[in-house]
């Protein structure tokens, strides 16, 4: 793995980094790099920053430290912080744009957080719509639509909380939501299995539209169908992030050390992180981009243009009524 400067990074590579499937191959010829935009949303303390650094296999963001202990308990307003990393996966150059949302869910009333994120997502759609309507297109236009939103669920071991349900229900029609359990190593294996089941039951009960690895109507690749079924069975992904790398049998391994033992981030028996990374940066990068363009954006575009048409019609009717002579 190399960073933007071309220097090798002393990190543990993903065990899936050499694996690919036909869906990602058509992007390999993107000489300038394939843009892929991911938003991270979740309350403080769930490991978003560590996840970001582990995903990119380098230090992208240093952990913030509160210098004023007297102000540490005061929740700060949510922000949008952007990070861009150039990377290569399976011979494919990717320009990964991460939008982090520190401050989400840290207040008592989080209504404003929901509105801010929805407005952000829709603003990116509006920019694309405006570009489509230009007579002369901007050749340097950058598509900043969010292709995937990784939502971090607090590992309570019980079920989804109201903030989780409201957040995902509101934004499910605007972005591909991939739910994950943050700091999943705080649960025992049995607790984790039961927690995943409860979450998926809640998602079904409340009809929460998350990205569920659907198969295309004409999907004939048995391996892809089997893979998608396996990924659906893993949801929500249980993730553990780590920036510490140790040498084990001559190879670098990312681990979290505890008094009772260690958790290997890239070990499928300990965490779903490596499989999720493979989904985001390899196997389903095409599916997430395509669904954003062909389903999510098209739905928004139709709603936007239909609303504008209806509004224009009402204005015309109002004008006609004002112009009619009084009998």
C-alpha cells in the first residue's frame, strides 16, 4: 500500500485486497482514479476515527484530545470534516473521500443533526442536477454524491435505539446505509449474535431501508449470488478498529490488546472489519455507485422536478386567476 506521496506504509494489508469480482473490473481503466465517497455517522466514542485510519491503512486523522477538562462535558455542534486519500486496491486506483461527522448524537435533541445530514446529501444531488441542466458542461466538475453511509450503532446488546431508527429511516431514501456495530469487541460472541438478530428484526419491523446486497434481476453469477447471501447474513457488520500493528510469524497483524487476550482486526472470527473493507473498496464499489446514480439520485431527481413542475403550474394558475376580469 502506498500513500499519496508514493511511500510504502508499514501496515497490515487486508486479506481480501487481492480478491476481486467482475463487478469491479470495469473501473480499472480509470486512469485518474475512481472517486468513491463515504460518510461516517455515529456518536462519539464508537471508534469512527480509528475505523477511518484502519480502513485507509494509514494515519489519516490523529485522535483529538480535549485540552480544557472543564469544557469536556459540553457537546459541540456537529461538523462535516472531509478527508481525501488516494489508494490502490486490486490494481484499481481509488480516490477515497471520507466525510466524518463529529458531534453527531452528542446532544440531547439531535433533530438538527438529522436535518443537517439530509441537507448535505440533497445539496450534492442538487449540484449534479444543476450541472446536468447546463448547456455547456464543466469538464472539471466533481461528483460529490455520497455513495455509502456507514452508520455506527452503540453496542448496547439490546436493540436499536430511537436515534438509530429515526436516523436510518429518514436517510435511507437518500443514501446507501450500511449499519455497523461499533466497538463490537465489548460484547461476548453470544451477545453479539443475539444483538445482530435483534437489530435485523428492528430493521424489518420498522421497514428501515438499508443497503441489503440485492441481486440484480438478471444476476446469473452463482458466486456473486452466494456472496451477497453471505453478506446479508452477516449484517450488521461487527467492527473493531485498530492502529497498532505487531509482527506475528513474520507478517504484520493489527491487534487490540486486552488483559484477557487480543483481538485481531483482520481475523474473521474476531471482527467483520476486513470483510466490510472488501465490500466498500472492492467487491461492491460498483454496486454502491450504480445504485446511487440509477436509483437513489433518479428518485430524488424525479421528486425535485415533479415538485418544481407542480409549483410552476400553481404559479401559472394563480397568475391566470389574477388576470381574469371581475364579472
